[in-house]
C-alpha cells in the first residue's frame, strides 16, 4: 500500500482539498449478500477498499483520514463475525504497517482500549509507536469507538482536571473540552462520507462534526476507491461553508 501525502495528485487543486476527511465504511454485508457470498467476504473486500482509499487520500494531499473501523455497538454482532473482523484487523496491521510506515503515514487510534484482547491492543500500540514520527498523511482509526462514550469520557476528564486544580470551572469552554476528547490533537473533519446510501452518523464523531459537510454515497464500501473519493470531494467543493454565519469561509 502506498500512501504518500507529500504532493497532490495531478490535476487536483490542493487549496480546495479538504484537510480532514472522515469515512463511515458501510455496506460490506450487503455487498456480499448481493453476490451470494458470506458476510466475511464483504469484510475482506472492504479491506481492499481501505487500502485503495488510504493510497488515494495520500496522493490527493488530504492531511487527516479518519475511518470508522469498529464501533462499540459492533460487539453485539454474531460472535463469528466479530472474530472475523478481529482477524482482519490483525492481518491488516501485520501486513500493511511496514508499508504505511515506509510511506510516511502516521497511525493514530481513537476509542476505548480497556477490555481489548492483549494481542489486539499491542498491535494498535505498535502501529502508533512505529509511525509516531511520520509527517505525511495521519490515518486515524476509530476502533472500539462510540461518540457518546467519547463525550462522556471527555466530561470525566474535565471533572478530574477541575477537581485536581488543573482547570478552573470558568475556563471550561468548547476549546478546552475538545482538547480532552480522543481527537484533541486533530482538526475537526471538513468532510464526512458515508457509503452504502445510509444517511445517519451512527454515533460517529458527533461533537467534531457540528459543521462538517456530509456526503452520502450510494456505493457499498467494497466498491469504494479513488474515483468515489474524488466525487465526494467534488461535491464538498461545491458547498458553501458558513459555520452558522452569513459569509462563507474555508475550513
């Protein structure tokens, strides 16, 4: 997998490329069902789409790409499917991490880490530590993640900081709160894409997407790639971003 973010692809206008793109990768199961295949085959095809999209994001000059890989709610799926998803995660990190690192991609993981199997946790930590010094595309993996849970955990951090005297109650504002979320080091997404035609956020980046442009693609995730990403960016570029004001401004 190649994912260099050092230069935009030929013909792309870097000034109009969103800095941060988030994607809800949806439709693996339906993609498989339409082909008479087990759901696991859809997830495997989804990994190939992930590789294509990371590569394209780097080539287009996107600086941050956040992917909703596994939600807190996904644990309620059949055990066989959960085990298959965990296996794919392990395989992806083991097979692709070296190449991501070689292409200057920095990997960051957001979401709950308590309760994860030790080998999964160690792989996530390894991915972050190995790529910590990279300066190209930042690939943010939302794993074992739920936005409401993140907000509650952020509120707990605020309460603890106030109790410890590190933060005065009158200094609790949006900026202070944002800095204590899992995504505190990243800018808010400019563009959020959801594949498969569904039109909801599904507990993903609820705080961060207050002014994010939303694009809902009818394409199932396994069929997503560079062309679909460019189409979503083209739609984004046609939007007026006013952030609640009267005059459009850039993100």
